């Protein structure tokens, strides 16, 4: 008799966004005249930029002609896109070869698929609060998970300690949900820690384009990172590809463990398990890395950053502690007046019709905190900020 993967039975119920949806639905049923200001979801609200749209249209037209038609694409990514990405890294002083870049359908997919590279007996360390999929993907694989909690005392940016030794180390910077960003010095400690212990860092850099201060955009800016790290990137939030789906992963050729080369292993994995990303989408992705594309996506990012500034200004006036916002599209605030995460959610929903995300959904140490997304429209963000200020100025 077939035996299913019993580790699925160990997964906690994925209640966070379900509960949010149920609570908002019930509220609207009771108050149909109200309009909710949704500041919780991490989806973009601005459309794809003109450079990307033109490239997508051109690619569609090419698919209509026999001479320019493309069928199966290289499983690891089209050379034109891989080279465009290496040029992007070169501008930041990082030299990569095109065959160290792997095109994917997005960071979420890749973060789960990459676990194929590791033995199920390997342990995984997750710095919490964290993107819930880090924990769930390893639970599905039956892997031991070490939960490293962080808090206000370290700005949600902990250093590694002796008790934190694990085979796989998850680091997200800028962080989702906290918006906190590791400095060069802080991140170097993790790189050194990984090399000393033979660990591999899975570095989630999905929000690197939002960094405006002198902070690392890539882990490969740090000495020794190429022998201990894999970097996962996404065009979802940086270029509006949430509905189009495109990302990329960097696995240096220097990365080896137990005589196995992880770059070569990933080539074998991709050529076995995928047929690549569509030509049309990759052409759109390549346009992101052109001079015109970079100007246009950063124009959109500035709008999201202005949203963050609007919310941060209100929290500053109210004297409420927070992190994030300046270098990330998320603001992680301390719930005022000692409220719990869900208590604060209900309070905002009922009093001012603003919807955010309770911190408890990102791990136990997120209790008492709350996440605001800055991906909404400027109009909704200004109105939400106005209502917050009025509510806590009473």
C-alpha cells in the first residue's frame, strides 16, 4: 500500500491569511457600506513598466512567425537573460559567469525546489519572524528545524551563536516581514559562521532593489560568500512580476560540499525537473535590466517608498516603535498599548477599517507586532495614515 508523506501531518494549519480573509468578509457583511483600506497584502498595485510591456509584445509577435518562433527554452534560462543579470551584478561590483545564474518562475518556487540539493537529515535554521514557507518547506521534507528568534533588542537582526549551528541557514535581507536589513558587518558574521561550520546560506534577496542606504544588496558582496551561499532573487516586487512570475538564483561554481559541486547538481536538477521559463516572459525580464527598464522600475519603487514614508511619519508622530520602511516595502511596528497582534488587527478593522497583517503569523516572536505593506495606492496609504493618526491622537 502506498504511504503518503506523513510529514505533511506535522504542518501547522495555514490560518494567517485565511483568518484575515474570514474576518474582513464577516466585517463587510455586517457593514456593506464600508470600504476597507488593505495594507496587509504583499502584492504590487502598479502595472508592469513600458519597457517590459514592449518587450512582451515583441516576443508575442515573434512567436507568430516561423522564422522567429521559439519552442522549448534552455532549462536553466536563456543566455540573453542570464547575461543581462550578470551585467546587473557587475554594476554592483560582483563578477559572475552566466552559467552561475539560473532563471526561475519566482523566488517562492525556487526556495522550495532548492531543498532537493540537501539530504533530509540536514538541519535548517530559520531566523524568525520569517516568511512561513521557510518552515513549511522543511517540515514537508521531515527536516529538523532550529528556530532562531529575534526581537526589538537586536532590531530583528540577530548574530549567529554557538547554539545556532545548522546545515542550511535561511537569511532574508531586506526581511519579510520586518523590513530590517543586515549591515555588511552583521552579514559578514553569518558568512564566516557558515564557512566555519560547513553550512550553506539560502539568501533571500527578493527586496534588494528597495535598499537606499549603504547596505549589502547581495550576499556576494561579502568576502567568502561564494563558498557558502546561494542567492535567490525575484522580479515580483522589484518589477511588478507577481502575476507574470519570474526570478533567478545564483549558485557559484566554488560552492562545494562533500566533493559535490552544488552548481553542477542544480544544472542536473533543472534539466531533469523543468522545461524552463517561457521565452515571452524571459524577454520581458531582460527588459528590466536595460537602462530604460531600470529607470522605470525604480520610478515605481519610489512610489512605494513614498507610501512607506507617509506611514513612518505618522508612527514617528505617535511615538510608536517600528523597523523597516526605509530600505524595504514593509513596516514592522510594535502594537500600541500592549495589544496582541490579532487584538490590534480587530481594533484597526473595526475602528478605522484598515487591514494589516498580525505579526503572530510569522512566528511566535512576532506576537505583539504588526506588519504594514507599502504596495497599496498612494491615496489609500495617505487615508490609512490619516486614520491611524486620528485614532491614536484621541
